[in-house]
């Protein structure tokens, strides 16, 4: 859509949310004073859909329209007819819980949102009431982001509930929510959440610009928005962190980042994101800093194992057999002598089999999926070794590679690591260790050049920021994390004051007491 017109001061006071467009825009299609013409226009625009209910009132001088598949019949009775029975109003249009418009196009939009529309003869003012039926999933822990300690609440598919979960955890006036509507046909409600006074205004402006520039017909989830908004959609690395955990969103919002929430999806996007954010988990901060640091280092080591272990095996067997210790040469040689084709083909076969088993385990029902994953893996692994198709060493290597890729807390980055295994396997089978070095260098250069909403993706390593390394490879104690990361250029860098002054004060009191006793 590009840039919108320059707003006046009055326009800026009005939220960009459903129901306010009629207050700031000229009617696209002014309503008629005749009831029949209004109903004819609406029913024709809605293609005479059978679930559009038209209730004739006042002996044919008024009508109430709503979609029976979207509206709640009890709300229709309570908010409209019960109010009329016990109130002092002569017309439904006078009810205080209604809103009004004189635009038939706006009336179409509110009908499609589940509102009830009231129309009278000889009256151009159309009244509508929110009677939308709410079908919501209960708040549960996300299946993909389980933690040992900490909150077990996760987002659901309702936008208002998700914002409520954020508001409950961050009760501050600076938490700002802005609404947008994307998708020409789907008209999906999305919202961005950020901390005014912490988040960089230029970042907020850039995110709004990219959201408003989306002109697709269909936007169903944040995954659609991700591809439209990210800097380099051709990169295998995800440039936007997705999560279903409110505590993780709050932590990033307080760091100066922006959360993008969409109606109909429990997934929230964090903008911008860095490579190291995908290896951080809420458990790192809920546990003691020593154990949190140890687990994070294990995760970062899994990156090299996941992308490089099969390639290393192929390079050693095919080009650099001399690096194997002398005591291991006989068993390794006996394992690979019985295989008719080179390790390159072995690796491809095993990686494809692992991916097939994994995909089958996800798509099948949970009890059957677990059985396929365990029994299928054992049976197939044992069968291919006995048949002489794959060596037992290759099975071990590919199994360790799969386990290392599953250690990553982010599903998107886990998939990326499994994809990067293939080009490194090809390079190792053609150039040996030299090919692996070239492949890793190419990945490293790509990570350094990559950006997320104009911010360096590989920060704080490139550009090097020594101060931000305290929460990258390691996680130092929380009371020393007194500054926010600079990757999002927050306005307020200081995140806390002196938090352990009690210890210093206690020591000074003890020293004074000691001097007095002497």
C-alpha cells in the first residue's frame, strides 16, 4: 500500500483499530434512507450467503442482520432485545451499547466481524452491536517450548487474550499496543507491542512501514508476515524469532524489541532478532547462572555438531584416513569394507531416512507418532546395518547429528541446521577438510552480512560489543545484566540500578562495629 496520507493532530489521537475508520474517512458507499435498498446492497455484496440472517422488525419497517455462524444468539438476546424490554428506548438504534455508521462498506466489515447490524426505514444511520461468538482454547503450556522452571502459560489463537497475557505481566503505562489490519481478503487483525521510552522510534516506524506495505490477499498467520517483512527472505536463517511464551515476549519487549501478534495464531514474532537469541531459553534465567551458562554452551556447541559431524566423517573416511588413531583403524576399516558405495551416498540415505521418520512422527497422532519414532528408528537402523546398506559408524554419526539439531530451542533454526548438513556433505565429499573450511567460512560470512530490520544479525560478535557478550556465550548473574543489548538500539540502555547494595551496607556496618569493639 505504500505510505499513507499525512495525519492531522486529530487523526493521531484515534487508534488504528476496527470500528474507528468511519470516524476519519468519508463513506465509500453512503447508506440509503430506504430499508429495502440497504438490505439489497448488503445481501448482494455478500452473494446472498445462506448463513446471513435477516430478522424483520417493526412490521417490516426495520431489520436486524447478522451471520448466524459468527454471532452468539445469547448475546443478540441480551445486548439487544433484553435491553429493549427493560429499558426506556423506543428504537434499537437508541441503545447505548451500539455504534453507528452511514457507510454500507463499513457495515459489511462489521457484519463479517460477527456484529449485528440494525437498519430502519427512513433513517440513514446504521447501528451495529458486538455479538461475536467467542470460541477460545484454554491457556496451556506451549508444546514446542517446555521449560523446567518458570511460567507454564502460553499464547492462544485469540488476539485479545494474548494481549491480556502481556498486560498482566507488564503493568506499566509505557506498554503500547497498535492495531493493524492486513490481507485484502482475509482482513486479519494484527498488533504490535513495544515499550515507549525504551524501544527506538526509528525501529517502530520501520516496522509500521513494512506492515502497511503488505498488499497480499491472504494473511493467515505471523508466518505469512515474516516472509513479507524480513530483510533477506532467501537466507536459510530465520531473521525473526517466533515464540508462544508470554514471559519470553515480555523479556524481549523490555530489551527494546517489538512483538508482533496476529489473530488466529498463538505464535508471536520478536523484531528484530539476532542469531544468539535462538539459543536462549527461559530456563537459562530461571536457573542459577552457572548451570544456565553450561547448558547454553552445550547448545552453541550443538550448532557445529549438527552441521559438521557427517561432513567430518566423510572427509576422514574419504581423504584423511591418517587422522584416525591406529587402534581404531581395524574396526573402522572392517565397518566400511562391507558397504558397496561411498560414505557420501551413505550419509544422504541416512539423513533422508531420519527426516522421513521425524516428519512421520509429527504428522501422525501422538501415540502412533511416538511408536513410529522409536520402533521405526530401531527397526530400520538395525535392518540397514544387517543388510550391508549402511555402516554402523554412519548410523551413530547421523543419530548424533539429529540429536544436536533438536537441542536448539527454536524449531526454525533447527530446520535450518538440518538443511545446512547437505551442502557441507557435498563439499566434504569433493574437497575433504578444505571443503568443510570453505563451507563454514561461507556460512560465517553470510551470518555477518545478514541483517534483521536493519540491525546486525550476528551481534554482538559482529560488530564486536564486549559489554553485550555477558549474555551471549555465557549468562552472567542477573544483577550484573544492568544494561540492555544494543542490537535493537534502545533509547534507555540502563536496565537496573544497584541491586545488591544491601551486601555492601552490611559489610560497612560490620566494619564499624568491629572498630567500636576495638
